[in-house]
């Protein structure tokens, strides 16, 4: 096929080549040469018609990032609300535990030395003397 274009040759890593092939297919181009030309024209700012093509991929990535950002923002808000609920109830729970501990200590203090506690009563019932 005769062309007036100049030949450019180079070697690229496989991952770059695979992206180039995907770009060619996505933009329904006939050859890798057309894909490379379009990408270079867009990158170098030489062709106004190339800008929208190059920005399609950017727009898709941007939409994906915006969606991910929105999801993460919602998750952070849910975590914040959960943490707020947990921390709001902590003082009440802590006070309740302190009160219960004080009541137990008070009961234990009222027992005279030598009186049986609940656990020693259980031991006595299990092992009658």
C-alpha cells in the first residue's frame, strides 16, 4: 500500500502493545499505524479531531474514578456515623459497669470473714464433707 507518510519504527513492551491494540479496536481503526498516528497527533496537539478520541478514554476513567470516590465517601460517612453511635454509648456502658462493680464490691464487703461466698457454696455442694 503506497503512502506519503514517513516510516517510524520502534520497540515497545508487551503491555504497551496490548493497550495499543485495544485502542485500535475501541476506536475502530484499520491498523496499528492509524492508532499510533492518532495517539501522536493527539499528544502533540497537531489534530483537533484527535482530541475528542483521546479524551473518550480519559472521560471513561474519570467517570470510574468519580464513581469510586462517591462510593468511598458514602462508606466513610457510614463509618463515621457508626463510630459516633459507638462512642456516644461508651460513657453509659462504662458507668453501668462501674456501678455494677461497686455493687458487687459492696456485697462482698458486707460478708463477714468465714462466711461462704457463692463460689465456695458451690464447691461445698459438689464436695460434701
